[in-house]
């Protein structure tokens, strides 16, 4: 189907299909079902009906537009399969009342008699690259779909002029879903439905959930809030972010990123440091910056998956003394042989958390805004378990811990002589 034909094709009668299923849509669901916007974000409470309305949208698209291709992506195959299962249940109910629309069906794919297909896929970039001319792309639990998968999936809509519908509850102020919601502009139609606007969820139930979950999780799950998660390891990390370096340090920053000598006036006052967390399937994360007058300024990061050391080295500035994950002894040895100055860092997580927290508290850690998006994103996600059985656990969940790991290795080594010394309170504001 050409782009021009696609632009003028009538929208499916989705509202009527929903009513044929004996489901009366809420007003906001009618808005979604009748929307023709090519990019749709649904920031909706748990149990608000977002999966129902998107399942009907996907099914009616496939039924109404011959030879269409509908893809369902999520953070896991299990999650994609749940939405696919809802679609199959709706199709079975329609088949019983009218005719057999389905030609072929498996656990992850169906083909209708008009040539349309609906396929659910796992959260895996290489797996989805083979699909093109996608009519409708659905991203379930979109706030937890990695940016890399989102970037891989979008080009599948180019030739078909297809639609993208992303549905989710928030998951912190990070990732493409938050960026699209807050800074996507007119490219997106946004629908926000907190639980207080859902007639099937009672105030009494919500009051109980707030008591059971705590305010932070309740706001995320039921009030569509992008607020930081409860149990964060570094709840005040944002206060170390600065919009610009002190003017005097701008030439130093330029020299660091160019791999050049420092300006003469700073050669005895500035040191260049970096931290490395090794990874291949997990990200390889490197952070770097300078110390000046007792303050560590983090001014850059490299964060990438599935690349070798030879690739990473070309993205890292020269003349840096690096401290790296000591478990990557072979990687450290390879870097040393390549004339990179790198030492094994300290891998004690609790000590590393102490080192980072210490600098956050005394104001001697600064992160330059715009330079380290993955570090700042992880700081909004790195947390202790919310499982009551692990309420006193000292070790956080082992996720969102790559750029932060690089920072820990650096600070544990940089501050090893200071970690047991009493801190001098920061000077009072003038």
C-alpha cells in the first residue's frame, strides 16, 4: 500500500468493534480509538484499560486494512505475549458472533484471511530488524523499553508511513518515553489517565494502595507520575548537576576532550581522571573529568554495547588515568598493552556507594549537564529492593549500574585515604 493511499484510507470502526465485544469505552478510550495521529503516547494508570483499548486498536487495524503488519514489542516476550493474548481473545469472541477472520495462528503470530498479520516480539534489536513496512507498531510498558530498541524499531515505519502507539506507566525521569512525553512537542499526541479518572477503580481501593505501596510507588503506578523511584541509592544525585563549568575551566575542558596538553596555568592544579565499567552485552561505560580545587567535575561519558576495546578506546580521551572494574583483569591488561593508563579500581559496592554519597554531601562532585545522560539516567533508577523481605539489604539491585559503577571505581580509588576521615562541613551559603 503506497503512502498516499495510506494517508486517505478510512479509519477502522474501532469504537463499534469494542462495543461488539460488549465493552463500553470510556471517553478517553474513544479518543484513542478514533485518533488518526501517527504517534500516540498513553501514560495511564494500572488497570485503567490501556491494554484493552490498544488491543482493540491493533485488531481493528489488522481487520480493516488488508495486508497490514502489526508488531507488538515490550520489555520482555512475556509482556508482549500478554497483549497478544488479549488480542486473540477478542478475535475469538468476534469470530463466534460473525465469521472466521483468522487464517493461521501460533503462540506469537496470527494471519487473518485478508492477509494482515499480528506478531509479538521480544525485546531484542537483531530479532526485529527483519521487519519492514509496518502498519502499526505497539510498544507495551514503553517506559521500560530500552532506547536502543526504540531506535531500532522506528525506521520500520518509514516506507509504510505507519503508526506508533506507546503505552505505559512511568518509570522515572529517563529514557525515550519520558523524553517524548516531556520534550516530544507536536510530534506526539498524549493521553494521560490517572486512576482517579477511571470509573472502575474506587477511592477506597486507591487509599488502600497508597498505604500498602508508599507514596512514591503509588504516584508512579496510579497517578502517572514520573517522580523518582522510592528506595533510590542516590536520591539527591540531581543536586550535583551543573549547567556549565566555571569559566576559568572551559579551556581545560577543551584540552581534555581534544587529548591535548593542559593550559600552562593549570598544569599543576588540575588532574585528569576516569572510571571504566567493562561490558559487551551489558554496556561498556567510561566516565571522565578533572579535579580542581578539591572538586571532581565529570565532563564526559562513553556508553555503548556490543563493541570491542579497540572501538571504545577511540571514543575515550587521551592523557587520562583510568580506574576500572578489577574483575576485568584481561581487559585492563589489554588496555595497558595499548598504552592506556589504567589501574584496577575497588569493587566493594558499599564502599563505593559511601564514596559517591560523601562527595554528594560535601559538594565536591559536579556533573556537567548534557554530557552524561546515561550516568544521570541510572542515578534516577539505581535503587534498593522494594521487597519487604530485603528491606535491610545493603546491596542495591544489580541493574542500572554501569555508568554508576564506573563512577564508584573512580571515587573509591581517588578518595581511598579520605573515606574514614571526618568530613569538614561545606561552607554556608553567602
